[in-house]
């Protein structure tokens, strides 16, 4: 079986490279605000994929996720009674940035020095192409399948969209999934949870000439104003202490030490109040600020829960506020999952059968087997939330993602397709 699959992929080697180049040529930048070419280019990318999948006998379903994100799902039916597998990927990419920083035109898909260059080459059109050609090899090799093979292809991953989470609810539940993000062919079955959070703190406005009253002049209370930014710094310093405690006392065997993090990433403050993390007016530092907003990026471990982390942080900040007379009476406000950024953690056991199946396939193509954690967030979170096990596995390194001169090594692209084909045949096999 393995020999037939690898022979089929060897025959398709040049075709796989050309197809990946075609996908890179679609200018599917989803992040640039007001980018009018995104939707037609994303649809063009899905047109290429749909034509390929229909040519090998897959059932293709397409729809639009509001407001402008095309989705494609395709099924290769098995005869029944076996395990099903999905390969997930996204075809949207981040902006190119400064063209002059690129040595190869970002939409050209040029090949040079054993690499395929261009925006999306690594993240993650090569992973999508590898999955497509893996399934094509299974079909052409006439591998008997008991379980269904699926492709789930979305176009809003880079904007933290809803396509995959809605797709998982809409379609039949699969038994396992491979998310083809760039892992340099490492098997990554776990990832931490991610959530963005905003804390808003109120102060009291006063002319800057009254500042002296709020420093050491005892008994004047709020007469000199209450500086919301300074109250925010009290909370920031406390959360930094909590972050250090997390780093010292909490760990996961597949993630780097200190992975848990509570990072302040945005701060807004000033007079005139605010809402939704924004000031209501443009002013100057001549008035004590009555509003401060601090936004955090929070990573937590795969064996922790969002509800637990939220309760812990809110209780910790609440305890800190009890030590401050102003904050005790006017506690800060929390907003969780700001701008839709929330990914549940993933904790597929390293000894799970899907991990072992991918590992055996890697070994069969002569690659070292490395099982580590994913240090970012991926669409695997939405499968894990539904109890579906899986791994993140694909060609390219995250070190090249989102950067000028993005590339994928051609050897990794082709080996990824080989591993996915062997995995699909073994997982969905005769039953």
C-alpha cells in the first residue's frame, strides 16, 4: 500500500509544485482593511481547489461565511464502518507589506534554491496543497477505504473568523483531524488556550495644577483628581507578579517553560472618559485622566480551562483592588474575548492513535519523528472543543510565516503530502 501511494506522489511531484504556485498567485490577503480584491481572489483560490477535488471524485460543498469569507468542504466517501479523517487548512494570508523587502515577487510563487517563495507559501497554502495531493494519491492508488476522507478549507483564519468553528458544527463529526499549519514536519498534538481581555479603570478628572494635592497632601482625598492610568499601573504590576508565578509553578511537558503568559499589549488612557477601549475625545496631559483601558494577550496551558483562568484573574485583581481605597469602591470592568479572539486549548495525548499513525508515516518516509507543542493558536482548537482529537502537522516553519521572503522548502512540501497520504490510508483503511 505504502509503495503505491509514494509512487503516485512521485509521479505528481511537478504537478504539486505547480498547483501550490497557482494558490500562491491568488492575492487572498484577508487582513488589509477595505481590500476589495480579497473576496474574488479567495473565491478564485477555492475554484482551483474545487476543480481539482471534483476531478478526483470528491463531493464538494461551498458556502459564504458572512460577511465575505468563502468556505469549501469536500468528502471522499468510504464504504462505511471505518474511521474518518479531515485535513483542515486556510487559504487567506496576511498582507505583503513593503514589496521592496522581498527578493522574490510575493505573489509569483517562484522556485529557487530548493524553495518555493511567496506570500502564503509557508502559511499555509503549501499545507493545503499537500493535503489535496495526498487524497489524490489515495484515489489514484485505489486504496480501499472504510472511512470518509474530508477537506475543510476556510478563508478567515488570519482574521480570527468563525468559519471553522461553524463548519465543525455544520458537517458530520470526524474521528480525527490534521491541521496543516507549518510545523517543519513536527507532530504537534497540543496547544495552549488563548484569550484577549480588556480591563477598564475609572478615575476622576482634575486640572493638572491640582496634581500636588494627590501626591502627599494628606486628607484631601480625590480633590486633586484620581489618575486612572496610575490605577491601571497598580493592576498591571500585580498581573505581572501573577504571570511570574504561573511561569514558576505551572508547566506542560510539550510546551516551553514559562509558556503561560499575561501580556499587556495595548493601553489607552486620558481625560474625557472612554468605552470599548477607546477615548471619547482627544485631549492633552493637562487634565488628570479619568479613563484607562489595558488589553491583554493571555496564554494558558492545555490542561487548564477558560472559565478557570477567567475566575482566577478576576479574583486576583479583585483582591488587589481591596488594598486601594479608590479601586475598592470602584472596581475595574472586565471584557473577555475582545475582538473575537479566543481559542480553547488542545490536549491530544501523545499516545493517541492519530499521533501514532502520523508518526509511523513520518518514519516510513525517512523523517525523524518529533512530538512537541504548538506555540501559537490554530483551528485545531475548534475540533478539540467538540472532542475531536487531532494534530497540527505541515510543511514550512512558523519562523517564515508573516514575514518578507516567506518560503517553503520543496522537499518538505512533497514529504508532507507523502505523510498525509500514508496517514489517510492507514487511518481510513479497510476497517
